[in-house]
C-alpha cells in the first residue's frame, strides 16, 4: 500500500511533519489538557444514572442519520449513551442536569463517532482543523 504524503501538523505554529492531523507531541499535549473523563463530568454518577439507563432504554442504535441508505435507525447494538439533542456542555450552560437520561439516546460506535465528529463543539472535526 502506498505511503501517505506527509503534511505539516495542523496545530498552528507547529512545523512538524505528520501523516495527517496533529503530530504525536501536539496530540499528547491536547489530550493532557483535555483532562480525564471524570474531570470532564463523566464520573460514577454519569455512568450509573445516565449511561446505564440510556443503554437499557435504547439497546439498539436509534441514529437518525441517513448515510446508511434509509430513514430508519441502523439498529446495531448500542454501546454509547449520547447526549441529544443538546450536548452535555449546552445542558450544563442552561442549568439542566446533564445526567438526566431523558437528554440521551443510545448509539452504536460508528454512529456515535460520526455524530461527535460532525456536530459537537470540540469534536474530532474541530480538532483536525
């Protein structure tokens, strides 16, 4: 398989070459700055109250994306409890409980990755550019 052309790291001012996105050092700095999942609000209360309840309610992915060729949810097993329609940040800013399961939906891995990359502030799409 041909090797991908090297490009400059996407972190402003970083001169390092990478195969795409950020260089290894910039990725490590960004991850350290991001904090742990518990520091970001995804601790025991979140896992027990939000995640467990959402996945029990939605055992199959309820995505509404039509990239799989039809309007029906993809139906794969859910493995992520996704905040929807507002993000965790938006719920906190509005003074609402982000761990209330009514603010969530169950998604499979690929649908959760696609939704996060496309719609969340600070999602992967924002980190790449």
